[in-house]
C-alpha cells in the first residue's frame, strides 16, 4: 500500500518537490507539517542513500497513517483512508470518513458509531462514498482549488486511489478462498485422472478437478454398462 501512495506523491526514488505554497516536501512529507521526518529524509537524500531513503519514507507513511487500520478491517477502505491521512492529516481524514458515513455527526473522533457505520457498508460502496466525501471535503476547506491548476491532478489522484482501493479489496476478498489439499492421482475404475500436485488449490481448481473426476466416472460407467450388454 505504501509504495503505491509513494507513487502518488512524486518520483520514485523520492526527491525534493516545492509545493504550490512554496514549501519543500519529500514524497508528500512536508517540512511544515513533518519537520523532523523531513530533515531525516533530506539528510539521506543529500547523502545519496537512495535505498535507505525509500525505506524511510515507506516506514514513515506506515506509522503516520496507522490510525486507518483502527477505523476498518477492510483493505480497500483502509488504503483510501491511509491516503487521506497522509494528504489531509488524521483529523482531516476523520472528517472525510464522517462526511461519507455519518454526515450529521462530524466531530473528528472516530468511535464506535463511525466505525459501525463504515463496517455496515459493502466495502466497494464505502470506497465510493469516501471518494465523493474527499471531493466534498476539499470544496469545503479549499473552495478556490477547484478553479486552480491543481484540481485536475487532485481528481486523478482521488480516482486512482479509488480504483486501487477496490483492487486491494478484491485481493482481500479472494485471500480466504484458497484451501490446502494433499493431491497426487485419482484412480477411477482402472482409468487414471491425473491431478498436478500443488500446495494450494482454489475453489475453481477444485471444481475443475471434481468435474474431471465426474466425467471420468461417467466414461467408466458407460464402458462397463456396454460390456455387460454385450456379454
């Protein structure tokens, strides 16, 4: 997740970027809001320690955006909220979440009510609501930006984050569908149905294997029945 967000924030490997307000940042970690982290990253950048710099950015992202994992156990919404936290700090992300799921109760405190409202939604519906809320939040806090040159880039980022969140959600949704089985060959009535040995079989694989066994069993059945008729 963090490597994807790093891509949204600029170049990989990271470099210094001067934001529209004239302040420097490295991969979205601004000197203004994250002075200690920025100074550490700048020293690594100046020393040419690219691998260490990239690892340090990802580690900081992970720690700083951690509140999102306390707000949801769904991978898609978590990713989208982590991106919101990095871009709009935890209180801004909390407001985005509450605009999405509890619009009449915005207090920037993510407690049982907000978490419950989020958990009650289908994850993809939640992601769509968060995407819409992110735009509403921006209009509310920074109404002038819609007319600025930044707006198109912001829309692209939000749309990309929305699509990526759904991709992460699909990955989480299928992760539990694999089952471990011990396989070798299946022998049916003197005939053999070969099944390639592998450590993990998905339900689709098992279904196909079962279908193959069923077809082989039918073939054997009809052969035996025909032999009996001929005898």
